[in-house]
C-alpha cells in the first residue's frame, strides 16, 4: 500500500499524463487508484478523467459545466463514486468505472464529499456538514437515506476509511481541512487522526496522532496497523507520514522541496 500511494501521488504531481496527444495535464486533483493498480482516476478542469497508472493518454469520463471532484473506485472495480456541484452544492454521484450515466445518490442542501467505500462495494463513505458539524456518513449504492457513522457534536470529522471487517473507522477530527494549504499552522482545533471502534455501544474513538499540526487524509493499512497521513511541519511543504495505530513515533516518508503532497489516497482502501 505504501508504494502504491507514493507512486500515485508522485505521478500526479509530476504532470506526466496526457489529456490528448501533446497536451500535458497540469493541476490535476484528487487522484484515486483502481483496486487492480492499473488505472488512476482524477479530477481535471472540473471533470473526472482516467489514465493508465504507467502513464499515457487520459480518458475523459464526465463532461459537465459543474465541478466533478473526489473520484473513488469501488473495491470490486465496477464503480467510481464522486462529488459534483451539478445542483449547486456537492452531492454524491455514482457511475460505471469505464464511464457512462452518472446517478445522483444524495440530495441534501449541504455539500457531501466522497472519501471511500465499504469493503463489499455496497456503500460509499462521505463527509458532510448537514447536521451543523461535519460528520462521516455512508450511503448505499442503491441510494436511500444516508446513515451517520460519527456523533461528536460540533466536531469536524472527515476523510473516513473503514476496516475490512467494518469494525473500525479511521478519520480526521478537527478544522484543519479548511486550511490545509497553510504551512506550519498551529491552532487548538487542528485536525488529528482518530480510530473509531464501531463495535462499542456508543461512539468511542482513540486518538492516533497527538501533534499540534494538522494531519489530514488518513489512509489506514489495517494489515500492518499503520496509518499514513499528510502534514506540514516547520518550514517544509506537506509530506507523507506514517504512525502505528497505537500511536508512538511518526516516520516521515517523503521530502518534496518544490511543492506539498495533497489528497492522499490508496486502493485497497
């Protein structure tokens, strides 16, 4: 997982992919790797595109005046979930992974931002501030009523990722997502990584990171029990770090000196 995540971010940042012959893709956002490792989906000029993970010509999947962002492949590879502002705010949409008609799944007036999938590819994770503070929700691929998975009033919870057995939810808690571009920002409500145990009778989370910096876009590896995340420390641009589930020493994995890492992602999720 660590290798795929790093390779994905480096490939997107390097600007080596092509939208059409001779045209470099610049400022692509929200990279998402397919489960088979062969394809990357990303957002570019407000639409969803895919490109072979080895590089090459990109294929445009959506063509809409609205902003289509945050694509995420389903674990079975059949679907891409994404957020779109087609009706003013961002809602969750679903389309076949090879492209096709996009189907709207959420209809709230608050914005809904896709962050991942349940392991059986039957439900999509997203975060939304529809209840005042930002919470993590799930929505079935068939639609229906979203189910709230977090319950801390007035907290801002985002970036949810679920364990293969559905027991644990890894997420960011805090307001750091609203100022992720600021280097070495320290404040009382900056985002930290938490692990929520869903087997408990009530919401019960364990704090994984404890610094006064923001730690964003957590990507848990439930097999090795390590969480990868993005954080800007000191005068450095944002880099990828790793920390054990039970806390402890953090390991810095990247050292980019010309720009920072953004929108960390992985698959398997």
